[in-house]
C-alpha cells in the first residue's frame, strides 16, 4: 500500500534554502532534503526518533512530528518516565500517523486511543489480558486500514468472540492468534453474512477438523491456514496433517484432537479440491491398513515414508518439520509412517518439491543438529541464507560441516546437551555467521558454558538480549572468573539490556549476570521454590546500585499469594516513587521510573 504524502515542512524560507544549496555542499545531516530525512526516519522506532532528533532544533522537531510512526515497544524500550515523555512529545497528538504498533509491554496499551489510529496497518500485541483485549478488538473493527494482526490470548479468552470480531475487520490479510489455553473451539457465533478477507491465518492452539470446518466458511480467500499447538509438554499422541489444495491453498494441522476418522471425513467432504494429502499419524494408532484402504476410495494413490528414530530423513525440510514436533512429544518409532495421498502418481522428487514449498519451511530459522549434512536432496544446499535470522545449534561438532554463510542472522541459540569440550565453537562460528550482527544469544547450562558465553559476548558487541535455560549450578571457577580482567572489561562494554531465565536459577548466579551486564533494563524469571523471593529481593533492593538501569521485571506463572505479598511489600516499603503493577494470567509485571 502506498504511503500518504507527508506535508511539506515550511520552517525554512525557500529562497534561503535554494541559496544555501548553491553555496554549500551537503555535509551535515540537517542539510539533507526533507524527503531524504523522512526516508531515514522510516527505519527508526519512535523511541530512537525522539532520543536522537526531537530536541536538536526546530526543523527536526517539526519533521519528527510529521513522520509516519512505527512503534515497537517492548519491556526494554524505555522506563515509565522516558516512555511518558516521548508519548507526550510525539505520539499523543499524532496517533493518526501511526502505521505499525508492536506492543509487548502490557502497560503501554493503556496510553493509546486506537480509534484515532486511522492509518494503522500492522498491530502486534503481547498478552494484555482478556478484558482489555476484547475492548480493543471491538474498537479496531472500525479502523479500516488494519492489514496485519498478531496477538496473544491468555486465560479467559473466549474464542468465539475473538473470531466474530476479527472476521469483521474489513481489510485484514494476515492474522496470527496465539491461544495460551488448550480449549476446543466448540462453536462460532458469527453472522452467516460475515466473511473475512484474511489470506493467511496462523492459529497456535489444539484444534480438530471439526473446528477447521467451522472456520473455513468465513475465510473464502484463505491461502494458508496453520493450526499447531506449541505448548505440548503435557500432550501425547501428536499427529501431523498437511493438505495442498488444487488452487495452491494449504492447510497444516498439528495436534492430538483429531483422529484418522476425522481425516477421512474431511477428505470425503473436500476430496475434489485436494491435490496432496500428507498425514503422519501417531505410532499407537491401530489398524492403519484398514484406514489406508478406506482413504484410497477417495484419493486413489498413496506413497509412504518410514521414520526411524535416531536416523536421518532424506529431506532436510521434512526433517525440520518433524523436528518441530519431536522436540515436544511426537512419538516416533520404527513403525511411524508419513502417508502421501494423491489423485495421480507422483515421484518422490515431486512430493519432496511440494514439501519444500510449504510456507512452514520458509521460516527464519536454520537448525544444525546431529543429522545435519546427511540429506540426499538438493534442498540442503539451496537454503535462502539471506532469509535466515535465527540459527539453532544442538550439535556443535556439525558446525564445521556447514558450508553456508548466513549474513543476516541476528539470533543464535546453542542447545547442545553434551558434556564434551565446546571451546572449538569460538573458532567455528565466524565461518557461518557474523558475530558482530548478533542481537540475541541463548544458551543452556551456565555451569558448563559460562566461559564460552563470556567469549561469545566479547565477540558479539551488539547483543542486547541473553537467555539461559538454567543458571542454577555455578561454574566451579566462578569466583576466579569474576576477578579476571576480561570479565571486568566486558561488564563495562557489553550492551545487554534483557535477561531471560526460562527454568532454574539462584540468587547467586543472578548476581553474577547482573554484575556482568550492569545495563540490564528488563529481567524475566519463572517460579522457584527456593530462590524466587531471594532473587526478587536482591533485584529490587539494588535499585541504586547493581541494578541502577533496571526498570522492568516479570515473574512468570507465580502463585496468587506470592503476587499479593510482593504487591503489598512494594507499596508499604516505598521502593519506587512511581510504578505500575499488572497481573495477567499468573504473570507478575512491574514497571517503574528510572
């Protein structure tokens, strides 16, 4: 969509500008034409815009106020004071110029009046709570420009209400709904006259084919539908189904709420539209031969691929699809089969090309694991390296076998569970990516990988987010590591602003990370029976010391009594002059002034 033409700034007399251009070359930023400055502004978040240009001079302030705004506001974007300042200076009276909003901070949504965002095209929301979300969606229905909507729906979200609202968006093309609860759809209370222009619909939940059939009539222009349940740690018997329709539309369904009988019923209803049906049922399903025979009465040809646990699958892209599930609870045995049903015979190569073209495979991630470089198909060598933003390494010894170079990668995850020496990775990684471009670094066990982490952080000066699975066990030499000169120098230079601990931690190791990363602004931790209170007390008691820059804290899945206790503690002890607390789906959020 073409952008509306911005009003011409009139802060400099045209004759003086013309004379200035004749006498002086363009050697300063402020000498650039308005159009060029606006092009530069388009690459900046509003926070950067405000910090860098708003107070320089009258002309740049004027240009800031007339820029098309793109706002990406996370928990580390700014403290409460700073956000309020640039909201009042730029956003408050110019919400009609906002084109994109990425709001991951649950507090800032309360500042916006979305009905005034008449040019809003893209909206991404973290979990803001069901009551607030329902009001927001009701408001957005009247905004005609919204093309893309992504949001997280937590406890209490009524799915039928959500669908009835988003199907009323008049221009919506892309929609991603991340449901945090494992609840069936059951019914849709949508007007029979309502149809949506959505073309790509991503649903993170556990649906059946009955649920799919309820949705399809309302999205006649749909080109891609993906329904997969990501919170699968407590689920078993996960099955996979991919369908390529004759008009090139696609359906991907991953979950455990559907049976092979449901597949057959869906195929019976849509068989004349289906080109390829790809099904991998759970290994525990009985009487597959009877089901296969019945399916052939609707789609006459079938090819099968056997999965053998621990052995390579010929196609890297197929393997990545099932790696997604294997990491959770997909039960692969020597009897597990992938079935391809087609209306005409297809070669293995043709079926492979269909799998390769699946949108799921056109993602931003690339995995290097134990089966890396064993593929027999060309897709392994034809990876679009420029599209890869995230590299996941679960076998560090395979990095040397990688021949590609990922020039645009900004995220690195090292998830190697082996206890072998990993120091070689410092020399191997620069062969496949630019460490200086990394912004996110994720690692596993701090007791085994802390020295490697320090070296990687030293070589990756732009990392702003670090994530650890566990920082519970301290390295044996932690005291000597902290005293080393490179630790001290790194603490003065690194730019880490976010620390996320996904599982276990101790107060001691949190102190180590905070001292290593003194510019940290946001910390996210989960429940810990032994260390939660001690860790939170340390973080909040050091506000004027080690955690001077910290202004945001999240405690995930905390119990209600704990949240009530700490809310009262913060209020009674007067830790902050100005702060906000939100409790959303058992997550405790705290945001304060710097």
